[in-house]
C-alpha cells in the first residue's frame, strides 16, 4: 500500500504540472463515479439511491466548476 500511495501521489503531482491544478482536481473528483460504475458492472454491486444522488452531486459540481471562470 505504501508503493501505491507514493505512486499515486507522484502521478498526481506530475498531472498538476502537465495539465494544471484545476483540470487535475476536476478529474480526481470523478474517481468515485468511476469506482461506482465499475463496481456495478464488473462486481455486480447494487446501486442505491444515495449513490445515485452522490454521483449527480459530483457531476453537477464539476459542471459548475467548468462553467465558472
């Protein structure tokens, strides 16, 4: 887990330098959505109402960030 943490942190820093902090933060907020979708399709996990609302909140927040300067 230490290697994964250090690798993730170093890749996150590299992405900040390549695409900027705003784009990196927007992409990192999509991580929970990807894990929920993969869990639903690959692991056949149940998708609850709370998870759907959370996904919608994250998508709306990202949309608002993109539209605001």
